[in-house]
C-alpha cells in the first residue's frame, strides 16, 4: 500500500491525489514522493543544496549535500518530513559536479544525498573512500539531533543507503560491508577495488543493485559488476543497459572516456528510473514499487537486461 505521507505525481493519465492524515506512527517514517508512472521524471520536491564540511568518525572533508527543499536553491530549508539518507561516491579523478543531474533527481524524490569530494586525486585510497562514505552517513545521522542544523529532525536515520559510480561504486560496496546501518546499495558501473569489492559483496547483507552498461570499456560488466552480483547473497540484482557506456552515467565525458550504442540522455533516463525505484523501495518499504524493482515491469523493461535474486 502507499505510504501515508506520499504524494502522487501527475503523469499523463494520472491526476494529483490527496494523502490521508498521518498517524503518529506514520509520521516517523521517511517522507518521499509517491511513485509516478515514469520514475525518470522529476519528483514533487523542490531541489536544494548546501556545501558542508563533514567531520565524523575521525574523518574530515568537503562535500555537497543535495536534498528536498521547502524551496529550491542554495541553503534552502529542508522540506517537512523525515527523509532517507544516501552517501554517493564519485568515480576515479571525477568531480562530483559530473553527477549533478542524478543527484538533483534523487533530491526531487525526497532523498538527502551527501557527496564527498575526498579521494579525488591520482592516487586515491579505496578503503579510505569507503570510510568517507560511512562517515557521511554518521555525520548526517548526527545532524538529525543537532540543534540549529538545517537537517535537525529531517533525516530518517533508519533508512540509510550508499551509492556511487565506478571507483565510488566499488567503495560503496566496501562501505556497506563495514556498516550495518546501511540498508540499501545501488551502484553504477561499479569497479573492482583494493580491497576487493567482489569479496566484500560475498559478505554483504543489505540489498544491492548493480547497474552497468553493455558497451562499458572501462569497467566492463563481465569483469566487474557481474562478479559482484554473483558473489552477493540475495537480495541482489544486476541491470545491464544495452549500449550503455561507462561515462554515460555522468553528465559529460572527459579525457579517457568511452562511448556507447545509445545517447547519453537515454542512458541517464533509464538510470534515473531503475535506481530511483530501487532506492525508494528498499529505503522506504514503498510496496507499490515492487513491480518496478522485482516484478514483470523490471524484468521486461526495454533496453535493460535483468538478473535478480529477490
């Protein structure tokens, strides 16, 4: 059934519907937008962001936080409700701005996403990056009870996930293996890391989604995401975008990037749709999204090869 706090987004033949009043128990649950027919479309929340220094677990680094706002823009108040938290790791030598369209999209659907700028040089530590992602979640949890913080009372601290692209995807797997507070993992072209993300997948108990591109010549599916998926106990899924390429998960390509068999915009539409469904389903328990995550809609989505262990 629909979460009482969800709002239905108008889409083609759908009309705006009112939500029922919240019970005391329901008000403690994550506040997110209700599923639309097309989850690649923006959600109902205004998109806001703030630049912060994350200090937690003995780590300190700069980060940008994208979040659902009461209004759009820099440093806006957070939208009412308790929202799921996500830590997102960038790829090797990639600026976090390369993922802005995806992170803005997540914010529009009610996710608070912390994006560390750490480990951005030529010689990053994958293990340290995993610790940075976990520190982001620790910091965000602490902000929920910090008087004067813009995130005070705004974080659903039992609904935390990790995500990332390439190196950041592998680091997200490492992070989840170290942190029992992580309830969901969603990765984009996740690359093998040192220590091994494949080995970490074998011990990972949180639900994990591995999204890759069939034309990826940087971190190919067979050498990277397939091995992580094979090692991961259920629940897990592997979604391979036909013609998708490594840098197609980013907003633009730079030196050393590959190319694929579909336009970047098409790959990003698919990515937004399948990862948003996964994160909302696994972090909020939104049962109406079952078909888009595990059911026939997921298994028969055009342009995506599906493997799943519910």
